[in-house]
C-alpha cells in the first residue's frame, strides 16, 4: 500500500532516529521543504547528541513515536543514517501508522524502518536525506525525483545502461531491501524482510569484500537468494578491493547468484553516492534487463 501523496502545505516531521547530525543539515532540509511548499516540523531532539547517536534511546523513541502518532504529520524525513535504529525499533508502536500510513524517507540505517513498514505492507522511500537536500542544487536529479514522487505527479521510471555482469530477464513483483549490512543485522528477528518471490535491492558502504561475501553466503545458504524474483545491486562504496579475494564486490555478488535464473542488474544508481535515486520499497515494479539496458518502472 502506498501512503497518501503529499499536498500543498502538508506537515513533514524531521527526525533523527540514528546517528547525530550537524544542525546545518537540519536547517538545509527545512529550507528545502519550504521551497516545496511543505511545513517542516523539526522534532524536539533532532539536533541532540549522545555519543555517536542523535540523543538518548528515550529521546529518539519519543521523537519517532510522536511523528508516527501525529495524524497531522504526512511524511517523516529521517535526517541521516549512521547507526541507532536497531536500539529503538522494537519499542516503536506502529499501530497508528497502520491506520494513517505516511511516507518514511531515508536510506542506510533507515533500512530498519523500511523493513518494519514493509512487514505491515506499507511502502516507503529509499532516498536522500538532510545532507543531500542541503548540498545538492534544486534541479539535481535525486532532489527533483524525490519531490515529484512525494507529490505523486510522476512515479520513478528508470532506464540505465547494461553492465557486463547483468543477467537478462523480465519480472513484475514487489521491490524490497536496502542496506545489506543492516538487513543482515535483522536476520532472525521479526523485522527480517520477506523476500520470497520479491525483487531484492542491495547497497552498502565501507564494508570489506570478504564481509560482503560472508553476508551473501548467508543469504545463499538460508535460501533467500534461491527464492528471489530478481536482484538489483546498487552502489557499494568506500572500500578497498581485496586482492586475496580475487574478485570485485560485484563479482562476489554475481557468483553468489550464478546458479539462479532470475534477472539481475548491477551498478544501479542508488546508495551512498551523490546520485542516489529514490526507490519506493514495498511497491510493485516491472523490472526488465536486456543486453542493452535495464528498466525499472512503477
């Protein structure tokens, strides 16, 4: 289910449920939302700091729960990722969210929230957050696409060049996923996402190749990879190639799914990069891979 699209003057809460953030990026996100004719509501503890976290556990729970429960809030923009949602997600009550769903916006550690909303069949937005909303120009592709998606004028439709490791095919199914390390951390919990016959999107940052291999082997041994409908591999950034592995990260992932037949694409422009294009997780997409290009349409 898609949450209602935004309308002029809707209220958008800015919360910091994970890592602490420089207040200038909160200010930048406020300015951007105002440009979009929305009412930004900065949560009480959004600029707090408790070590690496944006406030204490209690403060982060209070802000996120208040944004979820307030029927006047139509979307929740998470200020940044980092780490921290695993500490609080089991204490968040989504009862009001199920009655009045709203857009959750973010990526990286926000994958925890994407998983939680996917579990109750509500779509969410894997998208840029406060830093990029502050630093990117108004006409930047990720900025424009996020604006258009939130207002419901144009849902994303992507065509990207083929990659040498792609596997051809076409499938229509539900898109799920997010940050590989975060999803791995949810394995065995009641927030572990249902991937059966779904299209799985993965991205990550700062993970060594052997750790990527470990996580992919877990997904293979447990049957997750075997039962996918398709795989979209986004950006894997800020790591050093490991000559001892003898493979690139993309080759490691390709080998993990080599015995299956569903479509696979690599180098999709989403993840920890400036060109982080929005994806609606929990929504149905048409995913097509041929020798020349990849298409993803909602």
